[in-house]
C-alpha cells in the first residue's frame, strides 16, 4: 500500500500539531486527504499501473451541486401540474364557467369535487389575466363580489 510507511508516520506526527490547531474537524480531514492524496498519486504514477486521479476543485463541486439541484427542481415542476393555475385552466376548458362563478365557488368546487384546497389569492392572478385576455368576463353580483363567466 504505502511503501514508506514509517517515513509517512513520522511526517504525520510532525504535522499533528498543525493539523490539530484547526478547530474544524472537516478542515483537519481535508488537510489529511490532501496530504495522503498527493502521496498516493505519486505512488500511482511511479507504478504505472493505476491512472492519475482527477482532481476536482471546489468550484467544480459547487457547480455540480447547483446542476443537481436545478435538475431536481425541474423534475419536481414537471411532475406537479396540479397547482391553482393548472386547476383553473382545467375548469376553464370544461363547462364550469358556463355559469357565473365567484372565487369562493371555485374554491369550494375544488375542495369538494377535486379534493384540492386552495386560497383565493392563488386564483386571483390567473383570473385577472383571463379577464384581460378576454377568456372570461366578470361582473359584480348583488353581494358586490366578482363573478366570472365565459363570454
């Protein structure tokens, strides 16, 4: 394994004071890995049997982690599709808005028929965009609440 074990042991005992001066155990381990990594790389290249180990910098590790997180977030978004906007789009495509509906009617319909619970503010933005896009029309009812209906 390590040809000069006694020499390595002596060098590590000399470095022990410096290594132990760091409070963080992670830092101590990283220093030891760097020291041992250099030694094993030197042995691997002299033997000619094993290829050199590719060193990965901190920047490369952080970008790999960011890529993994972005990939996970993308997968989550692709799987979801059951949010308030998607639900409202489904209701629009069905016959739900043939009758005038208030936001409370929409929330109750989702709660009882779709087993999905939403708040009014989750629907209000999409409803406003649908009104501006002429997909829905809105009027105030006698209780001064907006009712949304297909034109």
